[in-house]
C-alpha cells in the first residue's frame, strides 16, 4: 500500500505522517515544497503546486495508490483573496492525476463551507460559504466531484470542524493558551466563551483520516468532528485542567466577532459508519 501525502509539515500533516508510519506495511511518500519530513520510513519528493506541473506527474510523485491532500496556504487569513489562486493551482494538480489509476484521494475540506448556520450541520446541507477560504474549498470540492465522476478514482472530502493539539499556531485559542502557560502568564484574556463548538484532538483527526481512506467505498463528503456541542469556555477549562496549571481566565475581555456563528457542531452519522 502506497500513500502520498501533501501538507506533511503542517499541523495535521505531521501527526498523520507519524500515525501511518507505525504501520510497516504502508509505503509513505511525503510531497513537500520547502521542508522535507525526517523519518526513516518516509520517502520525500519535492513538489511545488504553484509551478507548472508536468504531464507525468503521477510517476513523479511515486505512483501512489492513495493520496491524502492536506496542503493549503493562508490558513491564518480566511478572507485573503489569495485563496482563489490556491484553488486554481490545486485544481490543476488534480487535473493532471485524472485517469492515472489512483484508487482513492482524500482532500481536507472545512466546516466554513456551511456558512453562517447554527445547530447540527449535516453533509446533505447546501453549502453557503461566507469567507474566501470556505468559498475556495467549496469550489474545489464541486469541481473535483464533477471532474472525477466518470473516473474510477474515489474522491473523499473530509469536512473538518475544529481541531486542537500540541504545537498548534498562536492564531488559535489553544495555541494562545499554550503560549500563555509556557510564558507563565497569570491572566488569559478571552471572550465570554459562550460559543458552542465541535473540537477534536489532532491525534484523533489523524486516525479518522486513515479510517475514512481505508473504509470508504464510494465518493462522498464526510464531516470530521466529534458531534459533541460544547461551549468554548468548557473546552478552555478542560485544556487548563489537562495541563495542570493555575492560569486565571478573564472571560468577557474580548467581544465575540459579528462574523462568528454562535453555536454549531457536526453530524457524525456518516462518520461513525466508517470508524469500525
């Protein structure tokens, strides 16, 4: 079994590579742009999606049976206009892989595709993305499902909700909290924390991606989430407890953004069928 992975140096990518590397039956190919992934069981092949891709792309990336596509730029700015350019060179990448015989392609999507919806979000809902990141992902998803509809390759779109874990960027609440603890800050300022969210540990996300890749038998969209609606305040309390620190939280210091959805979580009905 040969799996090629893009975005292996990203937050989720590093955990996923380490997770699949435990299985000695899997041949792992890391398709990197600037920095390779150091692991005795990982083969590194340099690939820049922004450059013109050759026709023999499938052979260049190691002729994988499976492809896990996690790479995406500008994740610190969901409203950046650059996301449309990212969509274009991602689409070109997949166009070059049509008819090559890849069994399954997993692409990471986002809950931002749902737009400003409250409550439990199901994969059958019509997408209404509001920011440029969600719009670019949604456009890529629709393009790929249409483009590969007459090909034997199975397209798996993992619609990711919220994720947290070690070494996460400081642009996230968990990353900011971790940095505050490391710097021995006495008070951590945040919103009221009354937003209802759906979080998963990055280690669990890695396992879920692999399960989806192995167990799916048809092209489909799958929510990657816990299905448990919990307030951000409760999550922060849990994270502090797990880190065994006495950091004081100043709730209500910041106001909730007008662009932010108040309460939403993902449906796990489809996902649970694949996690057997």
